[in-house]
C-alpha cells in the first residue's frame, strides 16, 4: 500500500528535478527510501506480534454457543417447588 505522504514526496522530488534542484530531489528520494525501510521493518514486527498473540488463543472453544454451563434439570429442590 502506498501512503499519501510518500506520494506527496514523490511529487516533490519530481518538482525538484523540474526546478533544477537535483540535490534536493536526491535527498527527498533518500527520505522516501528510509521511510520505506522503516515501514517494512515495523510491518514485520507487527506480524510477529500478531502471531505471538494468536498463540495465546485457544485452538477450540471451551463451550458451544448454546451451552450455558448449567444443566437443564435442576439438581436441587427448593421449598414451594414441586
């Protein structure tokens, strides 16, 4: 995915070349490259964090959605109930 700021920097680099300031254009392209490196490293770290968190999740649910954990027949009778 291309970030809007990176697109803006590419436009700025192009305009710098058009204006005749190639040194500025090179500096902007270097900033784009450094930003891309940091973004990819951050994305890899985020993927590893998600995988680590996923290992804490159970592989299957403990109860089904219809199971309330209570039996359908009462095991204790109370006064006044038949």
